[in-house]
C-alpha cells in the first residue's frame, strides 16, 4: 500500500518536474509552492485520477481520528445497549493502533434532556465522525442538521432517522422483522384465536421502529388471514408494577387472548407477568439478552427475534473508519440478518 502511494507521488513529481516534497505540500494544502506549480500539480492529480491514501497520510502526520458514539445507556429493564457497545469496543481495539479513538456519550432513553446533553458533549468533542442511535425524533433531527452543517459524517445504528441525511443506516428492516414475527405466530397459534401486540414505550413517536414492526405484523395477517383479531396495547410505563397492572386489565378485557407479540427486548417482563396469570400462552419478542434467554429456558418465551446488535455496532464503526481513511462510501442502507432463536438453538449463540 505504501509503495503504491509513493509511486503515485513519484510519477506526479516526474511529470511536473518538481520534488516529491513539493507534491506532498500541494496534497496537504501547505504553503511554499507557487500558484503556477500548484495548478500544474493539481492538473496532473486529476489527469492521473490519483487518490492519496488517507490512512498513510494520517499515520504519517500522527493525527488521531476522533469518533463520537451516542447511544442509550443500559437500563434496569434491559441490557440491550450493552451489545452494540461491545461491537464498537471490539472495532476500537482493532483500530486503536491506526490512530482511531472512540468516545461514548450515553443517555437515558426515558430522559430527553439527557439525550440533548449527550449530543452537545459529543459535538463539543469535535469529532471526525459520529455513530448515532437516534432517539427523540425532533431532537435527533435538529442535532443531525448541526452535524451535517459542520461537515461531519454520521452513521445511524439500530434505528434510522426518517427523511434525514446520513452516510449510512446499519440495523434491522423493522417492517420485514414484524412480518417474520407474524409468520411464526401464525404457525403456532390456532386460527380464530386473537393475538395481542404489546408496545412498551414511554414515547411511541420516538420509537417509530416499534410501529414499523407492528405494521409488518399486521400486514402479514391482512394478506394471509384477514379475519384474525389483533389487539394492540401501548404501555407508556417502565416500572414493572405499572406494566403488570395494565396487562392484567387487558387480560380481563380480552379473556380469550393467550398469544402475545412484544415489539422490543422487554419481552421478559411479559413472560414474568403472564406466567402468574395464565397456565399456557404463546409469547414472541426480541433480542438475545440474558433475561430473555432465562425465560426461554424455562419455557415461557417461545421465540426471540435477533438483529445481531453486537455486529451492528462493529459494522457501523468499521464503515465509518473505512469512509474517513479510504474514502470508501458505505451502502446507504445495510440491513442486518433476522435470526430466530428458540429453546432448541439458543445455546449456539453467544452474548
């Protein structure tokens, strides 16, 4: 790589009749070169379609690239966000010797000011690139506008930001994921039995990805089984006691419902509640995390759908690095696989 880089500079210097050092000064926009010579060298760079190797240049200048990571912190109800961070940390270890530094700015998913504070700190760190898990849509949109105005590359992980520019989105196809959940439910739940779809979220507008799962779920049944009764329950609470109260009331109101689809990683909360209320039930939800696996082992969760959060973090970090070092444009959308975890195969996956 270094030889190729050097040979390109040598050829430009030979044709321009100048030293390699002069070419280097033009490439790095340094002073000490006449306008005439500078224009001649730039013309040769364009003619030869020469693209300087950003990594070699950065290593030579000993510059450190600063990447800001803005993601939620682990909560009492789910440790989901520990997994994307593990992926980012893995990439950080691999890239550390190349001068790449990752700084995490964590926020509370239930606290909008904490998100604004994390974004403000991240921008103040003067990052070369940002990995962002967009939450609080209006606030995320305003933040991304500032990021774009400052010519900072941003990649979205786990959830995109509708109608906003970004280098790439790396995460699930939520609509299709909802369809997969519906297909599994249809296979195991008898015809005519109602299904309850449960969203646990304090702000459904911000958690638009949950709504897309619901849309995919409902669309599947609309196409395959139009008469299926689907009940949607939004729970704007985070404390288990409050969630349990709402679920109990829903079970009283819909006494014939024994099948449930939870649209996020808090499916273990429903498992804990339902095992006290019903003798037998079907339950499907999201994410390969320890609490969910514990309830799957006990037979209270039938299926978990997983979008490989650790890989999301790793791929997003590496995509940002490749873009800033090599100029390699990532795909605007990189959908993660949709894995189906069961009691028969969970032991072959790792946290």
